[in-house]
C-alpha cells in the first residue's frame, strides 16, 4: 500500500493532481531513520562506571535503622547522582521518589540533568532527609513560580531561558512544568528544523509558553490546511524558501509557510512520498492511502 499526495487546491493554478508511489517497506525504513534523527537529544559529556548501583527500597532502610535520604526527581529524566561527604555514594535516580541509605552528615550532590551539570547540597540527619530535584529554581519549599510549557512540535528539545537567572530544560512533547524565578526571560531553542527565539514573563503565579511548528511567526506566511486522511500520523519536511518539519495528526491541520516552491518528503502509516509543490497562495492539501 502506498501513500499518495492528493489534490492541492488553490496552490497550483490548474489544481494539478500530484501522485507518486513508493513501496511500503522502503517508506517505513526511511520513516524510522527520519524519526530517529528528529528525536535525537544531546547527552552529557561525562561517562561514569561502577560495579553496582545502590538503589534499595525504603523497607530495607527502615529495618537497618540507617538514615534514609529521599530524592524526589521532578526533572522527568533518569540520571546518576554522586554524593560526596562523610562517605561517597553513586545512585541511579528515577523520576519520582527515590530512597537511599546513607550515613549522617552534609553532602554535595552532582548530576547531569535538564541539559546541564547540576549541583546541590543536603544535610542528612539521624531521622533522614528529603530533597526535590527540579529543572529550575532551587526552592526546597516547592513554592517557586511555575512555567508551563506546551510542546506541540512532535519532538523533544533543549530550551534555554536567559533573564534574572539562566535555565536549560529538556522539554518533552506535550505539557511540562518547571520552577523558575520571577522576571522576563529570552527564550532560545532548536525545533521545527530551525533555531527559534521567543520571550516569556514569569509572574508570581507563573507563566506559560506554547511551542508549535504550525504557528505563524513573521506575519509573511500563508496558511495551508493539510488534510491527513491516512488513518495515522504523518511527518512532513518542506525545503524551499524556508525549511519546515511538521507532525500532522489525522484530520485537518493548518500550517504556515513562506510563499514559494518546495521539495517535500512525507512519511505516513502506509508509506512515503517525495516531490515538489508550489505553495504560492492560501489553500488545502489532502493526503490519503490507497
């Protein structure tokens, strides 16, 4: 079964039908390659090794009578943390609550998360200690303003905020939240095949930011309504006057592009297609499988 690019109304003048066929197997293989490239995220530069990972349950700690350090990982990532103090430890920290048996004393924590090397301190008493690890402001009370990010690009990326403080977040698809200090921030990130900038104001009650590849940016773009009738998500790359990458769910999605002729590559549930399209004025572009 092949995927077809069907009538693009209002764009090609004569309403010329664009039809191409590419085998399902080769298309799916190409889709895997493309998706792997879109979802790649830079990793930390360090490499650590150990013969064992100390990651035990709170039940075992209670029985031993040794203090318990509870690390609440709110970064959304899994990472390794090094504790340096009365003794040295190396733990794997999963999202959510993690409990570790440690000696009493003051410790320095070091770990790579949120796109950067992080450090923190904690004082473990006889009764234990708790610490929240977040991407954002270091606020042990958890009352710092919250930045809500809605990532509609279809892929994860690193985002940097520059303002009263500097933060770097690893932003997954969908909705995520981060603690940051109040103030106005410049926003920088690479998504939708280009480096993008924005700004956001964080008030006492927080702030919000929506990132969407289909959103018009300069006011010079034209609107194209893509009608995905393939029964599955499509991934479209356009190269021409500008470069774009779109993740298109089933149904109609409005995208914004600069006027001109583009080379397109589309991957879907029933194969792939490549070709050219003259996107010179507002119109619609429909796709289906056959």
